[in-house]
């Protein structure tokens, strides 16, 4: 099953992300800020990152800069920006994100975006 890294400082939203995605069959790991997220990525590269931009310790913007510096030329997970910001789409594009979820979002919207970028079944390797 694909692994999703949910990077969100709000504990209630982090729990909701975990519950909804695990019910959909995903493996979910979490981080409360960008620094923790970099540690999780070092432990295991996820298939997709759900990334809040406004967090203490290390923001989502700082995380993206360090993530791209460390893994820019190698395999890396796409990320989806989750933000309540007015210009979420533009900010997501500036950062190189694959998509965005404007806060607040529904469970259905979350699942739809995650399925688009981290399908639950992967094509079989040819060989």
C-alpha cells in the first residue's frame, strides 16, 4: 500500500487525515512540522506528502527548500499543499507542488486528491 506523510501542526486535523486515509487503505505517517517531516523522509521516502505551509519550528516553505536540496536529483515523493491561504494555487505552483487542498476541505476532497497522486494499486513491474 502507498505511504502518505501528513505534515500538519494541528493535532485534530492530523488525526483526521490519518483516520480517513487509513480507512481508504493507505499507510499514514505524520509529522508536526517541517523538521520532523525531513526526519520521516530520511527514514522512508513516502509515496505522497500532504504539507501544511504554516507550522512552527520549520514551515512548509522551509521544508520544501531543504527537501528539494536533499532529494532534487533523486527519486522523491510529490507533495500536495494544504493551506487556508488566499493564493494557495499560486503558492503551490511556486513551490513545485503537484496540487493543493484549500482548507477547510472535506474527507471526500482529501481522498480524491490523494487517489489522484498516490493510487492504492500500482502497475505490476514488467520484466
